C-alpha cells in the first residue's frame, strides 16, 4: 500500500478482536504518529482516520485508546458518512473505557438512529458481568440505568 492509497474501511467484527478485547488493525508502516490534536486538524477525513489508526496501533493505555476511537467514530460519522463504522469504533471505545463520557455522548445518538438499543443493552450487561474492576463495572451499570430511565423508556430493554 502506498502513502497515496486510501485506507480500507471494513467493518470491525468479533473475528477482528484479539484476546485483550481490543481490535486488530492493519495499517501500513508510517512515520511516528502525531498528537491527537494535530491529527484532528487534518483536513482530509480519510487521512485523519488513517493517522488515528496508526496512533491507536501504538497506544496501550485503555483511556487513550478510547479517546482515539471516539475521534475515529466522529470522523467516520461526520466526515465519511459511515454510521456503521462509527458505531463500531464507538463500541470499541466503550469497551476500552466505560468511564469516558464522550463515548456515550456520541454513541447514544448513533444507537438511537440505528435502533440498536437492545443490542447495546445486551452487550453492556455482558461487559458489566465480566468486568473485574469495580469502577468500570459501575460505569457499565450506570449507563444501563441511564438508558432504562430515559424520558420514554423502552420496556424491551428491561
């Protein structure tokens, strides 16, 4: 893949996950990734996503990974008009750090638009049940309470 080729935007699926819950991304070797702030300022959305993926590949901290994935999600939704990929990136951000409020701010409208509340609730229940870090488990449970007590709660979610 040359520097001029756009990055492939295939769906993130369960098969792409590796054992620690993160996603496996294949990106070409590039120069050292820039700061997220500099990457976010890039004008071309495909270049921005490519740079963010390169940064993600070199980031181990779950909180930092979550912030990068939120930026990818925003760019996929707003810049590349790809709400499915945006949802996948935000779900991965949610898995990385359920305490990141930015994730929910961007995730909830996509879930609402794609009518995926039931799927999100089931995934969050599973994550909360498997979580061993109390603060993370509490964050998952708080999100479920938030969704179940919306202005118009959906009884199917309970």
